[in-house]
C-alpha cells in the first residue's frame, strides 16, 4: 500500500498498560507537530495520530499516567502507519487478540514502526522473522534469544528496512520518528519539526541506523 505524500497521513498508535510514556509521547509529539507545520490545501494537518487500545478503559502507562485511547481494537480505525511503542510488554505478548490485531494491521499498513520493546510485540506476530531489527540496548540479547530468526542490530539507533522500521528506546524513537517524517514528507519538514520541538536532531550523524544492513 503506497503512501500519498499529498494526502493526510494517519499514524495509528497502540496503547497498553505499562507503555513507556516517552516511547509513546515522543513519536506522538513528532508526528503531531509535523502535522501542525504541514497542512493540506484545505488547511487540514498533513499528519495526525490516532491511539488504539484493547478496551475502552484508560490504560495506565509506566509511572501511573492514565491515558484514554481514541479507539478500541473492535472499532479498528483506518490508518496508514502502525506505531508500536515499548514498555513492559509481557502481558500484551500473551494477549492473542492484540497480537492478532497487530499482525492483521501490519499487513494492511503501508509502514510499521516499533519503538524500544515494541519490537517484542512485532516479533510476536512473526513480522520480523529473517529481518534486521533493533530495540533498547538492555533487551537486544533477549530479543535475539527468543526470536533467533531476527537479525538483531546492536550498533544502530534505528533500522529502516523498508516497510518496517524499528528503533531503540526513548530518544532513539524520537530520532527515528523524525527520520520517518523526512522519508515520507521531506527532510525540510523533519528539520522544521525538530526546531519547533527545540530538539537537537542531526540526521547526518544518525543516518548510519537507516537502510538495509
């Protein structure tokens, strides 16, 4: 499913109990800020984010932050890019309904992006078998042990493997989000977004994490 860079682009982000606040909030801020800066001809945001959770109660992020998602899995909203943040993923990995939903929505999305231990949820769908990927440095060994078919990269902040992008934790997820804005809508918008956020982003120094190894 190709992405039309002139039409509004929707990012669908999974939320779950014990999601890492900045694994979720960092990419959310990048994409929503880019959407404020880039508008369609009829003045709609060119990027927007919708959040999805298993049920209709607020999820409890790490540290106790309560968040009510925009949609439930049953509502199954349309979006172009699937975003899977990290956190404590053990319970979610065991939730067949969520994993099956991720597997299906990955197939219908133009691009899938995981941050930190979100890679474990993506791995549970089988999507990373035989592919390069990365995650938080503390969890790389476990990812490789549990899914030996994944070519785990330990030397990069993110891996861009075409229709799947994986990143390490928190700040690496923000860097990778800016990389995606640049890839989809141009580096100029990515730089404007970083400046608006007062975030130091140097794509030349982080680009080693991009591309097929």
